C-alpha cells in the first residue's frame, strides 16, 4: 500500500503545481486520501519563478527584464468519515515578490468531499481504484482583478468556485500510474478599484492529468503532466465590457519520494510549464516544492 501512497503524493504535487500558471492562483488541488490511513496532515512549501512573462493569444512568448517569484506554504488535512467517504481542507499562504516589493497573505481556502466509488478490496489485476470528489473553493485570496499593484498582491483566483473530479490509480509490482479529471465553475463578483469598477465574470475550467512512477523499496521516482484550460474572464463595467480570452497551459512535474516509516513520507519535486502544450494568454513558471506528510493508519 506504500506504493499507492507515494503515487498519490506525486498526484497532489503535480496538481498543486498546475493550480496556477503565472505562479499561483488557479483552482486548488483536491485533498484526498487514497491509501489505508484514517487521516493525514500535510505541509508543503514551494518556490516558483516566472520563466516566460507573457504568452499572448497568438501563442507568442515574451520575457521581461524582471520576474515575479512566489513562495507558497500549504497546510492540508483529510480524514475518513466512513469506509468510502472522506473530507479534507487546504489552507495556503502566498508570498509574491518582485525586486524590492513583496506581498503576503492568505490564498484561496478549499474544502473537499471525496467518495471511493471504485474500491480495490479484492486487489483486482485490471480494475483501477477510483475516488470521486466535490470541491468548494472560497475567495479568501486576493485576485489579480482586485490588485492595485499590477497583480503583485494577488494571492489566488479570488472567485467562489465549485468543482467535480475523479482520481483513478493503479499499481502493478513496482510500477504505478494515475489519471485525474476535473471540471469547475467559478462565479462572478463585484470589484471596485482604481482600475476596475464593475463585475468580473469568469466561466468554466478544467484539467486532465496523467502520471506514472517506479518504486524501489522505500523510494519512488515519478513524473506527471497536467493540461489546464480556463474560459475567458470578462470585465463588465457601466460604460463598456472588456472581453477576456481562453487561458491554456500544461505543467510537467518530476518527483522523488521517500517513505521514512508507515507514518511519515517526504517528496521533492520540480515543475516546469515551458516543456509541453501550446499555452495561450498566460505566463509560465518553473519551481521546486517540498512536501512532508504525517499519516494515522486505520
């Protein structure tokens, strides 16, 4: 079962990395339990830096002289409510900086309700284990549309959002793999700043992720890629409407995981949004992350 646990670790880090192009602020990763533990507590730290400052609607990549960097601290907890039902919560703290300017604060808090609709009690050699989840994201972060600092003080999407998704996992001897699917709907909000006075109207978004890994005793080497797309965000003001554009990017992740005991595990990852996909209307980042998890077994 440790193999499945390290597989999930890879999944969470890959999802956390894709949760934003431009280094922070997208739909948060789900907090789910896929192993035999009764509950878990996870602390992660990530450092991301802008590599490509702008990819426009035509797909042209542009880079400026100075770049933003983002440090994220994320505390997650999840617990089993019954044999197949679970709940989790994630609380991020975001620090965004450029040159001598820096802004910190609470990001978008998310809560997850998961259900294991494909249990693997009989260790079927073909059928995967499947967990479905419903996720609620609260606009506790500061969105770029509310920013007075050119987005530097942004700490999240800043929208109330609801998402549905599934995680399918399978392991065979020392090899494992996963597929994740997720779709969400963000809801409009009113904004009153020196730049924007009106209503911000987002739409639907989603992502597809795949990954695999190889385990050797307590170690696991893994890789994953996640494709993300977001519908345009329109700005509706009294005098005019500013139409947004589709945002699209892909995030690659390479991970090394170690289970130091049945209760503790650590994962180090590298993520890069410049390797794959045909990005549009976004910036692209590279980053590293360290995750430590404490588990309580059933």
